[in-house]
C-alpha cells in the first residue's frame, strides 16, 4: 500500500512500471518518498509562516496544507517531466529550469523554519528594536509638545520675574524709609518727619501693588501650569496609543529582517539542507542510469509518435487522391456537349431578362 502511494507520488506511468523489475520500482518509490516528505516539510514551514501572519492556528494549518499540496504538485510535475536520454548534457539542460524552480521553492520552504529555529535570537533582536523604537517614538512625540511647553514655561518665568523685580523695588523703598527714620540716609535726621512719611507712603503703595501683582500673576501662573499639565497628559496619551503598534512589531517581515541581522552561516546551512532535499528527486533522475522503465517509456512515446505520423501521412495522401479524382471528374464534365448546351440556354434567358428590365426602366424615366 505504501509502495503504491510513493509510486503515485513519483508521477510515473504505473502501467509501464508494474511490468518492470523490483529494483526499478524501488528507485521510483524512493523518488516518490522524497517528493512526499518535501511536501510535508513545506506544509510545516508554511503553517508556521502563516501563523505569524494570521495569529490563528486553524487558519494557519488550513493554508499550510494548501501550500504543501501546491509544493507536492510542483515537485511531482518536475520529476515526472524529466525524460532520460543518451546525453547527460541534454538532460541537464532539460532539467535546468526545474532546478531553478527547486531553488526558489527551497528558499521559500527554509525561511519559515529558520524563523522558528532562531526564534529566541530573533525575539532578542526584536526586543532591542522595540526599545529603540519606543525611545524614538517618545522623542518624536515630545518634539510635538516641547515647543509649546517651553513657550508657556518662558511666560511663567516672565511673570515670576515681574514679581521678583517688584519685590526688589518694594524692599528698596522699605530700606529707604527705615534709613530715613534712623537718620542713616536722606535728611539724616533721627525720627519720623515729613520725608519719612512721604517715603513710607511710597513703600506702602508699592507694597499694595506687589500684593496685587502677586495675586494676578499667581492666577496667570496657575492657568499656564494647568495648560502644561494638559499638554503633558496629551503627550502621555499619544505615547500610550502608539505603544501597542510598537508592541505588535513582530510580524513576518519584521522577523525576516531580524533574521537577516543574525550571523548568516547557520541560515545558509539550513538553506543548503532544504535545497538538497528539494533537488534530490531531480538529481536522482539525472544521476541514475537509463533504466528499464525509461526504455519502455521511450518505446511507448516512439510508438505514439509513429502512429500519429502515419495518421497524418494517410490523411495527406487521401487529400491528394481526392483532389486528383475531383479534377478528373470536372475535366470530363467540361467536355460534355449536353451540359454546354444547357448552360448556353440559361445564359441566353438571363441576358433577355436583363434587356427587358433595362427597357422598362428607360420607359419609366421618359
């Protein structure tokens, strides 16, 4: 049962192979088994690759099976269409497009399994990239809000500077009227005279202005600080919204790019392994000598070609004979007087009808 299945996988003509020796049958059993297990590996690789895309086990298995069947059909077609001949160079030229196709298939099959085998290393590369992307994202978002925050902070600094400047002036007025009372400056008269009262009134007025300025600027500063808090909240909100995009940066393309950043030698050997698996049925047919099955298949092809050629030649001969017979028949007919007289009578009647029709038209015009 298993032998018949692998023979079917090899794509040979089972009617011809059944009449061959066991050794010849075993050769194609091996080729069919290689085709089958290559398709199994393609199914596994395709399922994993599609799982990274859809993140759904059932969908990945379903499409992975379709991909495996496609590879199976391609490999079976490749092996079954290679015909053995006496020239190895001719066989290689015949198989070269199929070898190229096998290389492409090997690349497609090996890549998903490489992603699985080096999953831990790829995750480490992706983690590093995600961290860098997070920092870059925060920097980009901060660049959107930093100018506005800096502008508001500068306005707050201006308001605080106004208060500080006013405090300095008020303190200077305080020191002036105290020094006047103590006789250290101004009139240098000890006591609270008219000059003292004047300077005290200036200080009191400046102090009242300072209190009002503090109150007004405190309200303005509070409003601006609230605006800064709102901007910072919006900045954090944007960072929170964009973080899931970065967290989900582990799709198929991201993993392939991350794999490319790892050392190339292990991946290259895995590719060579799958290339050997994929091309083994082709090279098995190329390397193997021309066997009993190949001779019988060539005999069948030759018999069909000969039969088709005979049918074509027979049809051509029949056509030529039919042409000769027709020519002779029509030549004999042209020599018959009865047919000539009949055609002459018909032509005469037709010319009379044409003359009568022309005459009637001329009458109507006149």
